[in-house]
C-alpha cells in the first residue's frame, strides 16, 4: 500500500446468527425487496439493477415510517382476517387450499429469514473481499468542494423527531454499506474477483461450508433469490463487527501484561542517532517492560552539558534511574546477570525522582520550527479577516461558504495600504500568489468586482479535514521546502530509532504519542501550509513525500485509531489530510497522485487529480514501483518503517525492496513450482509490468541470485503457479 504495508488470513466481515426481526420495519422492508433478485445473480448488470431496487425499497421505507398509527390498525385487521381464514378451513376446500398456501408462505418466509445470514456468509467464504482503496478526490473537487450541501441534507434532529430511532439507524447504515456494494459491483465488472484460497488446515471449515451449500441448494428458488440480497443483513454485519471489535478489545486486555511497569521514578536514556549500543539498550529496557524517556543529544544538543554533569563524558548510551547513574549497555547486563537489577527496579517503583534528576525534554526545546521572521503579509491578512465581511454567498447558481467579494478586498487594501484601486488589485494578486486566499472556483488569481474568494483556513476541506493547520495560517515567513524536508527527515529518523524496533515492523505508538519529538513534528508540518513544492527535483520529491506519508500515517493512527474495517480504512486513506502548498493531500492522493504519477487506485475508476487540478503539476511524471516497498500505513503485512534521503533515494528504495521481498514478500517453492506473492504485487501490478509474468520478472531482480535464477527458469517454461498471500491489516505495534 502507499502505505500498504504477511498474515495468515485477510480480514473478513462475519455474520452472527442473532435474529434481527425485532425491528418494526422488518416486514415492510422485506416486502419492498422481494422483487430484487428475481433474475440471475451472476449477471453484473442485474446486480446493479438489484442495488437500485433496494434503494427504491429504502425510499418506500422512508414514506412508510411517516404514516400514523393507522397502519398498525391495518396490520391488526390483516391478522384477524388470516385467523378467520384458519377458522373456516373445514367449510370450503378452496379455503383449505388457500390456507395451506398461506402457511407455506409463512414457513418459507421464516426459513428465508433464518437462512438469509447463511447465504451471505457463504458468499463471503467463497470470495475473499478486496480492500476499499477509496479516498481519491474526484477530479475538480478542489474547485467544487466549497459548495454547501445544507439544502440537500435534512436536519438530523428533525429526522429524529419524525422517524423511529431504529429506522433512522437503518437508513444511515444502509447508505454507508451501499458504497461498499457499489465497489463490489465495479470490481466484478473489471473482472477483479479474488481467487478462492483454501488452506489444508481448514478442512473442517470446508466440510461445514459444503454442508451449508447443500442446505442452500435445497431452498426454493424464491427463498434463494430473497436471501441473496437484503439490506437487513447489513445490520447483522454491523452487530458482528461490533462483537468482533469487543473480542479484539478483550485480546488487548490479555496484552496488558506486556505494558510497562508502573513506577514512581523515571528512567532517562541518553542516546544519539546511528548508535548500535543505544538500540540495544532500548531493546533491553523494552524486554524488561521498563518505560523510559529517550534524550537524543543530536536532537537536543543543549543536553550534552547535562550528560557530562552526570556521567563525566558525552559517551552514549547512558541510563539513569532517577538521579542515579546506572551506566551503559554492559553495566545493565552486568546488573541483570548478578540479580541486582531487580533491586534497582524496586527502588524505581517506590521512589519518585528528586529535583536534581534530569527532566524530560521541554516543549519547544532546541526547536527552530517556531523561530524565524514574521511574514508582514500575514499580518495584513489577519487584519483583513477582521475587517471585511466573510459569509456564505451564491455564485453562478451555487452556494459558496465562508467567502468574500473581490471588491471588498480591494476597498480594504486601498484604505489600509493607501493604494490606488489598480495598485490594490496588484497587491491582492500578490497575496493570492502567496496562497493566503484563492478564488472559490479557481477562475482567476484575483480581480476586482463580484468574484468570490476564500481564505485558505476558511476552506471547508481545510478546516474540517486537514490536521496541520490547527490554529489557522501561521504568520511566519515560509521557509524553503528543502529546509523543511531536511528537518522532517532528521526528526523522522530520530522517532523511528527511538520508538520502532530495529526491523522497522513494530512501532511503539503509545510512546510516540507522548514524546516531544512528535510534538515537534506537528510544529514542522504546520510550515507546509504555503510552501512551494512544484519545482522540487525528482529525488527531493520522492524522499519528501515518502517520509511525509509514513509520518502522516502514524499521525492518523494516533488521532483516529487503527482502522478495523473497509469503511474505516477508506476514511483514514481519504479523509485524513494535510494542506501542503495551499492544496489538500490525503494518504491516497500522495501515494496514487504524487508518487504513482496520478494513476488510478486499485478498483477505482477515476484518477486522483483531474486535468485542472493544481496538484497534478506536483505529481511525478511516471509511476515509481519501488515506493510500494517504502510506504507504511501501519499494517503487519506492510514493509519496514525507514527514513529516506534524497541523495541515496534509489539505492535505499532498492534495499527496501530486497528486504521486503526476501523477508516473505515473495516466497518461491521450487519443488512445488509455486510462488507465494504479497497482495501488494497484485494490487499495484500495473506499476511493475503489463502482466503477471512481467511483474515477477521485475521483482526477481531483488531476490537472492539463486532464487531469482530458478524463478526466471520456471517463468520461461511456463510452469509457475502464483498464489497471493492474505494481507494482514492488523496494527504493526
């Protein structure tokens, strides 16, 4: 993944056997969806028709729930009539036949309801669902994102006053799941169906599945059609997902034994970048479940004097328990070997640090992010915001939020800067070129008159989705992108060394969240709001956006948590954004738009950037296939977390590809003539070659020489079978 980052099984949505007929709208919705599957479900066009029919059923459900209690009386009358038919069965043979038909229909309906979930579960067992690679901005969205949808969306409080609570929940849930259904239909249209993967260890599961298929075959055609698609099944999926998440939370409780020991004292570890003994000390303390504060003297150079005070030298690593010097790696291991380390730990548990003990890094310590000259234009813009009228307006039959008139801006600049009107227009263009504001539809840079403009931090997409502009536009003068990228690279390297294992596949998110290094990172990314990124060289652009993507994914996980399903992954990849150079970038747009040369994401029909999108000018001219072995989105099946530099970017990417493929990304079984490949090679195969053979030939360059030669020979003889490994979406902690 762009950060698609191999596990035994890929995440599946499961269905429980819990009955869902307690909803009062169950019968109505079921009646509205009876005709959905009267055609062959194997035809893609008819699947889309069924999807449309289900939407019609939901709309009808919307109308039914607005009726008054007279509908309940009608239902009671129908029940009385059915009882009357049962009482007169002996009077007329015709009535007997009709009564039997009614009973048969009731039985079939109940069986359909019971077997509905089995059928849906069968479908999931037969086909492993592909992930949702959404989050791609629709072309032209940058220009149209300002349009207000208030007139289209109803007030949730108003809906709640009319609808029953359960009906509202059902409607909203079906809307969300409908997006997943459309994605599945599109996937089938593009012939992207997953191969059914069977493991020998699942023989018992296969036998139970075959039994269920036998039961499904015995169902009547009408029951089979109705059970194949029903929006109510999504409720069970939601409940099972919640149950599964609770089960996972229960697993987290078991892992509490691995949490750090609670102590009153404090462990300080002095380290520096690239020190192997420092890595060994961190690993030793983690194995002992001892939390520590990492003070990297390369990141905090002012702490060198403190280190000399306590240890007599600047040699690292040095470990202190409160104000007591323990020593380096050899001293720690010596205490552990002689059984004296437990005494030190007991002292740490019971004794709080004294005032003489070293303190953790302070906020902003040795940080140049908040230093620099103030941008005088930013002060003018701040005054401009407080003076001119910013409100929602209509422009070309569209409603635009938080905007101002160009004429009002010219009036302000003329009065505030003592300029003629033409000079004020030129000054306004200068402000727009500095990315303080822009035209709501990108029609021009800045003009006098009735044109509408919007400040950068007033853009709805920026204010609601971008997480590097918490307090509006910063007032410091923008620094060169190369300087910001260099500090970002340096800080990322320090964070990865301190809070990730040496293999780069396990990250201590808990420690990152509370660290001063991460707080400094948040200050650095605020400087990206108005930088110039279009003229960056290829190597600089590659290293910068890869490092930004990896840190941005960590930031997203710390803010929103690790996604547990397709919809949550879609949100993380598509809605967590930074504003860089006046434009918004999500994880998906960085991976597929910038680093892949504006290529379609897997199972999507549209490119991330449209023709008129300014971000397309930042995209690389062609896709870089090796970036898939460098982008880490926090999953267990993804590559290792590393920091990349522009000077050696190509070599570092090749090293990352070798490490990933040789560590299980591509396993070649010479005896069985089978290649077990990571799903990354399937999802982004177009970046490696035109077909499967070309993809394997490409990645064979990064395998061991003997293994690569054997793979090429099997490809030449057309004797190789490719099996794609399940992707583990679990968190790489």
